[in-house]
C-alpha cells in the first residue's frame, strides 16, 4: 500500500516529499496545508469612482499539519512538553517529484493548537491536526 501526503490539496506519494521540523525528518505527516496573505487595499482619491492604485499592509502566513499520533508523542517526549508549548522552528519541505527538485521553508512554524477526532468503527490511524502560526513562507528554491 502506498502512503500519500496531501499538500495544499495536491496528492504526492510519501516518497516524493520530505519534511524536516525540529531538526529531524518527520515521517508521520499525512497532510500539510499552508497559505500566505498580503493585506491589500484599493486607493481612491477625491473625485474618482475608480481606484488609482493599491496600498499594501500586513503579511500573514498560517497552516496546519496532520501528524500520526506516534510522531506527536515523539516530539512531545523529546521536548518534555506539549507540542503547543514548544518554541517555533523552521519547517523545511522538499519536493522531490517536481521537474526540478525544490524546497520551501515555513519560517518559524509553531503549533498553536492540536486536536484529534476518533470515530467508532474507523480503521484510520490515530492522528493529530495541529494548526500552525508561521512567520513567513519563503519562496520555492532549487535544491
């Protein structure tokens, strides 16, 4: 059976993506989503109904990662604390299956919450979904 990781809605085989966080390769990732947003407002001047330009404000980045429960347990045991209390760290994502291998860094990725849902009769592995606060999504770079 082939494992699949879903990144921003696009499925990759687990062998095609490598995620490093807290100084080690994290093998128990089943899903990772992240986004960045730039606050933009249209600029209007007196006497004009149409915008004459744009102003740019705050930038924000966030995401979520779903980790197998044993992966979260390993991180928490190593830190002797909840994953939500551990300091931020860069999350490095390597895309090996793109035409040219690339990497992207989520600067200062911090788990700000974790949740687990368990359903009777489910054969799914136990996993935690952790919401992430991210300082910055760095541009994709060639390896």
